[in-house]
């Protein structure tokens, strides 16, 4: 008997690959005229309102208790405020394709952190994957060390290092302290509300009063796209897929994010794509795949 095709699952998996792959382009367009912290604050505010409406309509809005609330605040601080926020800051001076490529190294850092804390067993395969992945990082900067002398470029790279660190620590924290979430949208609501407040404060501190008159229409539309598709729809597709297949199977599709981001940066923003970047992309994706790949028996 022929197995029935799960159309909804296919749509969700396609959404994970495509939507999150386009967010780097969206961020780059948004920060052209809107200060980075305002982009993130507006993005999470819109996402919070949308999720609030969904929760009210489904009658699922409720208090999750102090222990769960504290976990959501920690995850929000690490993975939304720091990781997403600093990535947005970085794209003010760093190409979107390069940003996505450096962010793609986070699973390698997660593996090393989990091994160091005893959450995950070390393996030769894992360390080979890490070596190959970070060899790709070497290719990124092989001929571009002098670029670090430029303050904007240097600050962008440092912002990405902070972003990857935040995402890594948040992922490890989630693995260690959180089980499978029972209320996905409810947890996301608390995370987005907290991050929106913090990022708005950061926007006032670093950018002062918002000069909305100077914001370009395309930047405003890009910010709205990031909120509706990147934050709400992207997370929905991701968590729906997790209900149907394993996390490792879903994560394989996210490797396309980097390729999509680099392609869109080249196609729309005329970002430079040379042989070193192509080799670096291949090495990093291969390294992450080798590190995270598990046979069915192992899974």
C-alpha cells in the first residue's frame, strides 16, 4: 500500500528552508534606513501582537508559572535579544551572505559546548566535522584579514561572534533545562514580548529618538516581513515539522538557509561571491552535517 504524502509537512519543511533563508536579505534591507535595534524591537513587537491575537482566538493565553517564565526570559535574552539582535546589528556593515555563513557555524559551537558540559558524548566524527567547519571559517578570512582594520567590518564580525555565542549558550541551556515545549506559541509570546521591551530600550540608548521620517518604505516593509514571516510563520513551520519528524531531520533542511541567503545577496544586493566564499560555504555545511548526522539506529 502506497504511503500517503503529508502535504502539510512538506509545506512546513519548505517554509523552514525558504523563509529563514530570506530573513538575512530582509534584515539587510531593513537596516539600510532603520537603526538595527529599532528593526528588532519593531519586529518582535509585531510578532508579539500577532501571536497574542492567535492565543486569544484559540483561548490559550494564560500564565505559565514562574519557573517556566524564568526559562523563557533566559531563552529570550540569549536567542532573541542577543543572537537575533546582534545579527541585525552586524548586517549594517556586513553582507547578508557572509552573515548567514558565519551564523551557520553555531551548531559546531553547540557540539563543543555540549561535549564540554557532558550533555553529549564526544565522537571522532563530531570533531572531524568541527575541524572541517572551522576550516571553512579560515577560507572566509584567508585573504581578508586586512578588512578587520576597517572599524565597521570589525565591529560587524565581533557582533556576529556575540550573536553565535548567544545562540550557542541558549541552545545548550534549552537542551539542559527544557524538555519538549507543551505550549509553543505561548512560550514564544513571552519570549517576544520580553525581547521587544529590551530591544526598544537598547534602541533608545544606542540610536536615540526614532526619526521615522527618514525610514524608507522598503525598509519598513522588510521589517514587517521579518516579523510576520521570519518570526511567526517561520517558527510555526519549524515547530510543526518537529511534531512530525526528528530535530536532526529538520535541521538538515536549514542548511539550505545559508545557500539561499548567499544567492539572494548576490542576486538582489550585488554582494560579492568569490571562490573562497563558495569553498567556505561547502566546508561549513559539510562540517555541520557531519557533526550532526545520525544514522536511524543512533537516533
